[in-house]
């Protein structure tokens, strides 16, 4: 039976979290002995979807902008008769699937990292609890399995032998309650890379000491083409806005490099940065938990090390 | 304006999470309990709304009798009433659909203008109780909210969040359900009079309705294989800078 995947598109391309969801969904489809179908609201990047093993693309038009309940309703109709429907565990993917769960009365498993199809047709899943600090093994037994895929789960891998993707236009006309809640979008001033998709994140924690102490970290982030992320204490002290918080109640990041400065490494913070490919920690305390989670460590005062590093990068030949 | 805030008693997790011998719950013998930061912010937001518009803040939780402790903390922060939907000791964990159904029994009868929840429970992280509750109530819902403004005549609310660098604003008529995130406000500390009032307050205890089977059955909980890495120490203080630059070059993050 067919496996569906809700795919989020930004700037004409599939977002990273949806590529990871597609990768997992392709594996589920192979086990379920069915094809992989993608649902895109708006213009679908058909070639990119085909490269990830999608055979059928449903391009939905008729919903003006993002309306989570209307999206959930459309999915309920499209995926009728499918065995599973996956989405990225983003704000949008999660809430659309939760609406779908509420509309259909079906259970939903959030933030899966692995899914296999058992011989009786039920799904054996591994999902994150505590933002990934704990894993749950569970069995999901439902006519249609609703699964979101953790945004830091596995890696996005294109299909080995992709075929062409057949694009079908689906025009819908949602009504009533389904359209009451819809997003009005406005650009946020700053621009630049966002925390969740940045390639480099320079992290600052209690050790930074004050709002003013972030100057050198900002400079370093700019030099590395990255952004600044912070620990929870920094936002509760009011040194930085909460939008920059990395962790269980902030943002989960998946950069190539996380450079953690003056961050002790509470597990709620680790939950947010554990998806980084590489971690460098700078801390005066060699026994700080962050140091044990790092690939590289510098024992020292960030107030001396970071300005020296900025200087070295500036004057680098 | 009458606001209902739904909270959940969860263990305070410090250095590490340990799974209990039954393999299905976490070891809480050494831990205290709390509500999540998202929910603390939900209580604070409700108290601020009632300070502006008048009305009441009711907090509700589905949980064991010990969850009275969390309800009293919310009362100390300014909530005016508390309801415990009491589950029997040793009751299995309630799934999101069962939790929403239980909360619905309180939300539907109270004449509430607004129901607030945290964006997700800190422990199970199911991310769906608010939406399932909204569908049971037939009310609109928005999730992950980081700022909200109720209009002057208290008929609608503008709720904002960010998505991939774009600000999303949702305008919802009241009554509605919102799930909020930490960062929407900085919660106050409980005042001494607040604590005293909370200590004396009468919490209404209602047996939780029986939970239907969830369709999602937990077979085991485990701590993921140590994400502990073998850190290479690059050096002490500024002497480590040249090694640091080489590592950055090696990782390909220098332009």
C-alpha cells in the first residue's frame, strides 16, 4: 500500500527536515511493498522529489496560504486507503498531522527516528521523548499510521535508483472551520540564516556573563557565516532574545559545527545541539558536561580565547 | 475573561535520565517534579490577561493525587482555581487522545474564553493534546505561539510565531485554544501572599474518566547510546588558538 509524505517547500526547494522525512518514508514504503507519494501545497519541485524516490506527487492548489486544519483535511482525503502518512516534525508538519489525527480519530506518533513494518501490518517505531534524551520503542496499530519524523533524525539520502515522478494537480476548496485559522506572513527584519538551518552556530552560555559579553561571539559568527545561539540561562537573564535559545524548549539545531562557549551543557541544552555534526567546546572547567560531548575542547576563558580567535581569523593570510 | 490552563506534572530532570527497572517509566526516586517551562509561561500569560480584563484563571491537570503540588505552584503564581482530574495510583500513562478527552470534560463546562496549554509535554512530547482538545470543543486552535495580543473588547486574539524566518500571525475568535512556548513572557516568581493563598486553597478533585486504548503501545524506554564524544583537547587558553584555526579549516567552515 502507498506511503504518503507531506513535503514542505521553501524557496522552490524541499526543506531539509522534509528530505529526512522522505528518506524514512521511502524505507517504510519499501517494507510495505508500496510506492511513495508526496503531497505538496503549492508548486512541487518534482525533480528533487523524484530523486528521493517519490513516484506520485500530489500538487495541491486552492488553499490560500498556510491553514493547518484545511491542510489536515486535504491529507485525510488524499491518504484514504494508504498505510502510512509521514511528515517532518516541524511546527507545520506536526500540527497538520495532529489535526489529521483529530479529524480521523487516529493515533499519531511524534518525532520518530526509525520505523519498520511488522508481519501483522502494525508499525514498530522508535520515537523521541524528552526532545530526544529518551527513546521510546512502541507499536502503532492503526489503519493509517500517522508519523512525524524528528528534525534531527538520520540523514537525508536520495534514492539509489530513482524513477520519474508523476505530478497530479489536486484542486481543493476548503470551507468553514477549516479556514478560520490561517497564517498571515510577514518577513522578520534581520534576515540571514535562521538558527534551525544555520551551517555554523556559535553558542554562548552563562560564561559569557552579560549582554555586552556577546560582542566577540557575534563577530565570530559573522566571520564564520553563522549565527549565535544561546543557552536557557542567557534568555532568562534577558541577555539575548528567546528566539536564539538552543535546547528542549528552544530550537533544535543541526549545523556542521557548533562552537559552544561558556556553556556547561545541561541535558536540556544537549537535547537541542546533539544533532550538530561537530562540536567544539570552550570552557574554563574541563569537567563541564559540554566538554565531554565535544569533538574538540579548549580549556580556557572565552573572553580571551574568542577575541584572539577573531583576530587570528581576521589576519589569516 | 475566563482562562483555563492545562498543565502536566513531570519529573525534574537534572544531570541524566534513568529508566526504571520496569523499562516503561523513568526512575523518579531521586527527582522532584515540576511543570514544563512552556506551561509556566502559559500560566503567566493567563494571569496577565486576567489582570488586564478581569475574570479568572483555572488550572487543570490530569494526574495522580501528587499532582496537587503542581496545581498549588500555579495557584501561587496567581491562578484562582484548580482542578485535579485524578488518575488512580499505578494507572498507565494517558495517551494524547485520552488526555484531551479528560481535559474536555472540564473545558466544555466552564464557559472559558481561552484555553492555554504548553506546546508539548516535556516528557512524552506528543505535540497534539491542544489540537485534539480543540477539535472536541469545536474551537479554533493555533500552536507554538510566542506572542499573543487580545483585542480591547476581548473578542479575538492575534497569536504569533516564527516559521523559517517569517513571522506568522493567526487571528482567532474567542473562544479558542492556544499552545504556547517558552519565551512568550518571563514568568514571575510566586509572592509570599500567593504561596500562602495557594497553601490554603481548595483543589477540586474529580476522578478522571477511564482512558480508551490508544493504538500506540509503548514496549520499552531507553536512553540513547551515549552521545559522549571523545574530545581532543586543543590546548589551554589563547595558546589553543592556532590549533583551533586549523580545526576550523579542516571542518571546512572557513571561507
